């Protein structure tokens, strides 16, 4: 199949939909909502969308902090991380992302866990 993973899931529109759905799920989960109580959600969504686009081979214009710096001091546990990761996989699957995309994202989730979890 042709194209980047980004174009195959549906480009910018799909990424925006995925990020909106991700934070709706996360904020609706009482185990996770507290982490985001003081956060500028529009900025966070913009950065998460840019990072996801870049990761999937779309436009590379992420200007946020390194993941380790962004999550330092938040005391995110492995269980919190697993929940957010499962929501992300879930929203991508709901967008009909192919197994190749899901495999790629799972791989990245494993690779960056140590930058996010304390
Ligand atoms: C692979 C998993 C994750 C990715 C790719 C990711 C990505 C990001 C990005 C791009 C930012 C914005 C950085 C910036 O604006 O400079 C951010 C901030 C944040 N993330 Fe994550 N995140 C992940 C997992 C988590 C988890 C598991 C939690 C909590 C349960 C979490 C909580 C937060 C919070 C609270 C902020 C805002 C921090 C602040 O503004 O001071 N993240 N994340």
C-alpha cells in the first residue's frame, strides 16, 4: 500500500478526531482526569496532534517539549500510562487504522514509556 501511515489513517482530519476522542476518554476517566486539572487543554491537544502527525510520517512541526521534560514531576505510574495507551490504540482502531498503524503506535508506546513514567 502507498503513502505514510499518516495519510493512510486520513491525515490531519483523522489526527484531530483521534486527539479529541483521546482527551474526551482520558478526562472522562476518574483515574486519569486529575492529572489534567490544571492543564491548558487546547495547547496540549495541539502538541499531541503535532507529535502524532510527525510520528506517523506526516508534517514534522512538533514544537512542544521533549516527552521527559513535559512529564517530569507528574508522578505518572505504569498503570496510568497503560490506560492512556489503551485509549490511544482504541481511538485509532475506531478510526479504522490498519494493523500496521496500530503496530507502529504500540511500538512507540513501548519505546517512550520510560520518558513518561516515573
Ligand atoms: C505515549 C504517551 C504520551 C504522549 C505521547 C504524551 C504527549 C504529551 C505531549 C505532546 C504533551 C505536551 C508537551 C508540551 O506542551 O510541551 C504532554 C503533556 C502532558 N501530558 Fe502527556 N503524553 C503521554 C502520556 C501521558 C500520560 C500517561 C499522562 C497522565 C496520565 C500524561 C499527562 C500529561 C500532562 C498532565 C501534560 C501537561 C503537562 C504540563 O502542561 O505541564 N501524558 N503529553
